[in-house]
C-alpha cells in the first residue's frame, strides 16, 4: 500500500494565502493577519503576525505548519492589535478551537476573517525537513482527523484535497489498549507518565483554551496545585487540566507536540473526548455551543452516580 500523502497542493495554498492576505490588508478588511512564515531552520515554519499588504510575500504554508494559531487570539496573548478585524489562517483542528472560544464568549465571529486550509496533514516533527509526507512522518492527530476541510470560513483556496491512504488511528488503538487493562494497571501507566513532568507548563502556554491571565495553578493564596515537579502536584495538575479541557479540546495536539518529556497528553484528551461522546453525544466541532455538557444540566442526564 502506498503510504505517501500528496502535499504538492500546499505550494498552491501558500500562493493563495499570500494573495488573499495582501488583498484584505490593502483593502482594510482586516488590521492584521496571523499566519505562517518560513523559520530560521531549514524546512521549518513559524507563526507570524503581519499588518501591511507588502508583508504578505513572507507568508507560506507547508507540512511543517503545525502550530495552532488560535492561541494568538486569546486574552493571554498581547501581540495582536486590539482594534479592527483580524485575519487568521486555520486548519480544521485550529478552527474547532476558535469555535470553542466563540462559544465561551472569548471571541466574536464578526471580529475574524477566517482563511481556511484544505489540509491533508502536517508533520509529527519538524526537527528534520521531510521530502514527502508519509505515514511515518504524519502527526498522529492527522491519522484520525475528520476536519480536513474547515467549514464556514470567509476564504478557502480553490485547491482540491488529494486522496489519502487509509491509516490506522493511533490514538484510538492506544485508548483501546489501555481500556483493556485493569484500573490498577491504567493508574500505574498514568502515574509513570505524570512522573516525567517537569512543570514547565509548555502544554498550558500553547493551548488556546488556557486563556486565563492568571492560572489557578499559579496561585499560592490559596494554593490549588503544588507548583514543584513532585508526584502529587504533577498528578493533580494533569488531572485538573484534563477535566478542564473535557468537551472543549479541539484535538490540535499542540500540548503533546511541545511537551519536552513526551507525555502523551493528547491521548488523555482523546480519551476524555471519547467519554463525552459516549455519555452526552457531544464533541467539539464547527458549530458554536454556548454551553458544553459539563457546565449545563438537562433533566434527562444520567443521575445514577448520585447516592
């Protein structure tokens, strides 16, 4: 079976992004565009914010465009102009994050100009430039992506998605493996993973839904979570974070990508998403919901856990 994903259309997408960014900036449709530009390392790409049409030539899109740019529109980030409409380049998983932020009244749709990307997938690692995107280099989240084409955007390049090989969903397979273990075995697995944490909070900083200007885990009066990288504090931090993201996580896997200790954070997020789907028939998507299942109540909700 051919496991190569054709990403030759990404060059055409990059051309379209440059043209559209230049147009909307020149015409005053937006005051800034959040997008991607070539990084300093060969083959790498990094986020960029441009405010003039002449800067649009710097923009690009490749398989190394892994960042979820939605994080730059949250209150915790101060780099974006606070007046005028903002343009932003979004892959499907990025758009789900923006939709979630809209549902939580952090953003308004009319504040944004969405440039949607027909995305065939991105790289799992950008340390070394890849000549071709193949199954071995594809980000695990892309193996089970259901949002290759963002919906409801203001502009989408007229580029068709290529046919892609059917790949085994990596998260689903690992979740099934863990679910087959005993509770004690699963607990031992996660204790081992959390023990690696060095409390760098990279996962928090890169997550669009960690938008609080002061995290409760940074407070010391009262102290909710031990700030030192010790077992009790590590476990509390990751469980609190997983519960905080339940029903909200867009599956962009940025937390897992940036973790220097290779903790499978998105695996935990996907397990929580699976539970929300099974229990409440709810999942993150392209529709704005004012309330998720964990902050709303319906009379038909299961109450058997109340003793």
